C-alpha cells in the first residue's frame, strides 16, 4: 500500500518548488531582456536565454501538470492507476517517480 498522505506532502512540496522556480526563471528572463543595448553579441545571448528559458519553462510546466494530475488522483481515490489502461501502475515505477500517471506499457505506447 502507498502512504498517500506522505505522497501528497511530497507532491505539494514539489509543486510549490516548481512554481517558485518558474517565477525565478521569469524574473531572470525579464532582467536579461531589459538589458537590451543592441550589440550583436548581446542579442545572440538574449536569443540563447530566450530559447533556454522557454525550454526550461516547458519542462517545468509539464512536470507541474503531471503533479496536479497525481494530486487529483489521490483525491479521486485512483492514485496508482494508469490513466490510459486503468490498471495498476508498477510499484517500482512509482517508487522512482511518485507523480507518474501511466504504467510502463502505456508510457512506451
Ligand atoms: Zn497503462
């Protein structure tokens, strides 16, 4: 059996951390953009920061969605079930990442 209270705490904690990281990234990004001077190498830097920022944001947003989904499943009483085939997700999988929402088979498909 899973300790749902403990998992919920972990998920809530990670959710909070990701939100804070997203805010930090956004602030840093705005700082870089506001330092616009027009020099070509700086524009290249800005471009790099821009694509790096959007990539980071995308990864974090996806993780955030995954966590929200897992939290919702705890509430619904379906935690540990695959979103796709509705069978149990392997415990070994959940031990590695307690926010996974699909079983091994479905994650490959
Ligand atoms: Zn499945």
